[in-house]
C-alpha cells in the first residue's frame, strides 16, 4: 500500500486534511483528489475522480468523505472496480475489509468525529481481506447479472 487516494467535497475537507496527516505519519503517500476548500462543490465529481483513479490502476485504495458519506459512496460504487463502504466506527471498517474486501473507506464528515475517523482508518488499513467463504460474494459485486433473481 504505497499510495492511498483521498477525495472529499466541501463538507469533508477538514476531515480529509486530518486523515492525510494520519496516512503520512504511517509512511503512506497520499494522492489528493480534492477538494481543497470550503466553497460548495459537487460530491459526485470527487467520487468519480477517485473511481477513475482506482479503475485506471493509479491507486488500489482510497478514503472518500462528504457530509453524510452517502452521496460520495453512491458515486464511487458506480465503478465496477470499486467497493466503497460507508463506515461509522472501527467495527464496520474492519468488517468492510474482512468480509467485503472494501477498497474505499467512506466517512461522513458531518457524522464522525476525528477519533472515530482515526479508528476507522486504522481498521481499514490494518485489516486483511479474509477471502474464503466471502470470495464468491465479493466476485459478484463488480458485474451484476442482467437476469438477477433471488
């Protein structure tokens, strides 16, 4: 994990800056995809920038933030290569890696505080994907069948 992408809208820019410092303190290089100010911007633009960076192989993982985390996670999950998980605590971040092989941690800048965000980031970075019984399910996430039935 040599480079991690970060992206946020205006509601997540402060948390993005905080997490960038956390990543750098771990020796991880940051690809900052913006935004870099508090002027109102559209979260899909930054989610799409991260999705493209993952799809193009520039990065393997990312952290994305908008006000609630919901909008940017929807934008990110439009890319078949992305498994963006909106997390609210260390447990959901850990499970997103263990069971879902999430490659993007999504946080709500107006929802989680700095310490919870730090816990989520640590769990996301330090937890390996288990594979095994989860692999079949994860494989289905990138390409839903046109004839999907239960």
